[in-house]
C-alpha cells in the first residue's frame, strides 16, 4: 500500500520511521511517500518541491526487505502518481547510481541524476486518446449521415460506406481502451508492462473489419443475383460521399502522424483503415454517378468493391500486428545494436542478439564475451555501462538482458 504524508502527518509516525532509519530527518516542506505492508512501513521517500522541479532528499528500504524491488516500485509510484509536472532530481549519490540509471534517471555533468519533464511521460497516452476521441466523434457523424442519406437517396454503396464508418466507431473505441491499458505501469503480475495489449486490439480490429466486409459483400452479392429491381440513386448522395472522403483524409493525416510519433501499432492500423476509407468514399462517388448516368448496377458493384477493400485491409492489419505478438525480429535494428557495441566499446564479440517489441517499447537481450580471468565485479560493470549507454542512445529500449560468456582460447 502506497501512502502520502504531509509534514504534520508524518510526525504521528516519527517513532516508526526513526526505528526503520536512524538517519531519518524531518523536512518542514517535505512530501513523504511510504510503501507499507500490513500497515508497517518497509520503504519511504522524502521529496522537496521547488519551483519547477522536485528533489528526492532520501529514499530508504528496510534492510530485510531489500532486493525485492521495493525501491524501484516506490520511485515508479512517485513518478507516475505523485509528480504531475516538472523534473525529479536526485543529488549526487554514487552508491545509488546503478539503481537510479536503471530506474530511468540520467546523470548530469554536475553528478546529479534527473528525470526531466515527468508530464511528458504521459504525452503518448494523451495524444493517442485525443486523436481517437476525435475519430470516434467524426465517425459517428459520418455513419449517421451516410446511413440516413444512403437510405433516403436509394444508394446501397453510400449505405455500405455508412456501416463501414459505424464499424470504425467500434474499433476506435477498442483502441481507446488499448491506449488506456497499455499505459498502466508494470506490476508484479505483468513485469514487462501492458503495452502489448495494443497489438491484441489491432488483431481484434482486423477481425472486426473482415466480419464487416463479409456481411456487406454478402448482402451486395445476394441482391446482384436475385434479379431484384435496382433503383437509381439520387444526386444528393454524391455530396455526402465527397464530404466523407474529405473528413477521412484529415483523420488519416492526424492518426498516422500521432501513430508514427508514438509508435502506437493500433493507431497506425486505424490510420490505414481511414486511408482505405478515403478511396472507398471516392469509389462510392464514382459508383453513384455511373448509376445515375449509365446503369444502376454500378452502385451495387461499388458496394461490393468497398467490402473487398475493407476485407483486404483487415487481413493486412492482422498480419502486421501479429508480427509484434510473435516477436518478429527487426533485422535493421539488431544490426544497428551490434554496430553500436563494436564502435563504442572494446567488446570483441557480441552474439545471439534478440528483441521483443511491446507497444513502442523494445526488450533486448544478447551475449557478450569477456576474458575468462576478468573479475565478476569488472564484468558486471562493463555490462551495466553498456546497458545504460544503449538505453540513453536508443530511447525506445525499455529493458536489456546481457549474458556474459568467456572468450575462447
């Protein structure tokens, strides 16, 4: 249980904290955060708020409870829940350097450690949510207008396009849930985080697109071969199809920009669906015009073509997102990592490089060879320095596992 205390509140627990840490010191302007198990404090941290930043004055974990990641969990809670804006700074504490670097801090020239602009940690979530909410709104508008005027204007193609927009409302709602859950910090049950749910949502979205395409195509084919009289669409349906293509174009531009910037696979998949919808709506315009001036069958044929395009894009989305779930290797990225190690370190042999991607984060593992007579301490130091350097220069790398082998004679 994480708890926060003010200066006045912590006084009531002063004896307990001092018993835990004999060097505990009260700061009048301090913010006190504890990790408690069965109401017993096992770890605490003291923050001091300045104008645009927070300073971590002290962090302490009960001796018997160390090596259970309580310090990291407490810092994660502070960063994700307590600090809303600004930076978190830790004074020069060499004995904590390895712990702080692994927690996401950067070492400054003056020896202090810092996490800058804590609020930007949520930028990916906020940008994605804002984009998807706008998409849901506009798809509701488009679905309502196209289904209504497709029915009134006797255009099956516009009606099919309207149901396509309605399916987009459902898939966008799924993406919104995916963005929310994928940004939940890692916990004991999910130590690698929750980012992979974005790929799961992407697959669900692809399946939904295929089912929608099947229903639309099936209805069109049944009418095509039924011999049923075909009605000529009215000209007003053209304007709503054109309106749809314009709106979808701007939706595509926004989604693909945010999706690429944040490396959100589900949002990128949704952007591709919007791009597909642009051509679908333009195809509807063409089909309606051909139906009015040549033969009503064109409106029906275009509705079937729209279904085929939706089906194709659904299959494409599933194939792309399953690559992430199945841990497909990015050969170019793996090559860049190997080149980086050889060019920036004295390591002569790196092998068995593997990667996994979860959302926008990369989990990396590889083997390096060190001299067989090298001390464990020095080999561990080389490994730690390499891990911290890669994380610094490759910001999307979240975790690295390095296996040490000895050089062969």
